[in-house]
């Protein structure tokens, strides 16, 4: 009985209460439908070429957050050969399928003095990049208020492709080497099924 309680306790803090799984899957499907419907680059019948990994709640994790007080920042390369200025806002550490994972979270210098000042950005690559998922990496979005008590939920089921995965002419940030993961993230958006145009 004690083992059962421990297992349920661990499951709660990893993926939420077990009985919430149907609700979680329903919400993720609604999220994806909205993402496709509102996409600014892919239009019309091309929306049929979006592909996603199956929803998997084991890729939704509670991560320990550590703030980084970066006042200098750095330049992140883009797909167009230009650079964009970012600050390291913090880093997160978590376990994913028995593997310790670390990711850095960034804040755009260009957005700090706009209404998007609370926007945070996690670009990453993983072992699916260039195969099942887009070779240029994928992105996750957060806002500062998502971070509470040095904890933040990272849901890779919401990982999405940069615009460069669908068309040329965009300046997509390339994930820094420090956000190269040595695990396969089989969650979120896959490679777009139609050749780039």
C-alpha cells in the first residue's frame, strides 16, 4: 500500500493527477487546433501538412528554475545569417525518462521595453532534430508569471517549429549549443510534411 501511495505521489508531481489525463489530452488537442487555425505562415490547404507526435504527458515536467542575472546578454545567430540579442533569464533542471536535463531560458532585448516584456523563449534541438522533427530546432514559450517558487512546468507537447520550417525569408533564431539535448523529445510538432517553399 505504501508503494502505491509513493507511485501516485510521484505521478501527481510529474504529470498531474491520474484522473486528469483525459482532460489534459483534450486540452492539448484544443491547443494544437488553435495553433493550426491561427498560424500566420501556413495558409489554406497547406494546414493539412502539419504533423505532431502523439500527446504524451510524460513530456510535461516540473522543472527547478534558477534565475540568472545577466546584464550583458549575447547574440543568437539566425537562419538568415544575422543575429538577435538575448539575455539569459534563467535555467531549468529536470528529469526526463530517467535522464537529467538542463535548458536555458532567454529573454529578447528587443521585447524588454514592449508589451511583450514578460515573454520568455526556449529554443532547443534534440535527437529527433533533422529526422522526425525540424532540423533547425523547435521552440517553447513561457511568460515570467509561469515561474512560481523556483518551479516551472515545461510541456514539450507544446513545442513548435520556427517559421523557417515552412518558408524562406525569415530570421529564425538558431538554438545555442547549450540547449542541444542528448535525448529524443518525441513530443510536440514534427517536420512539416510539405517541402519548404
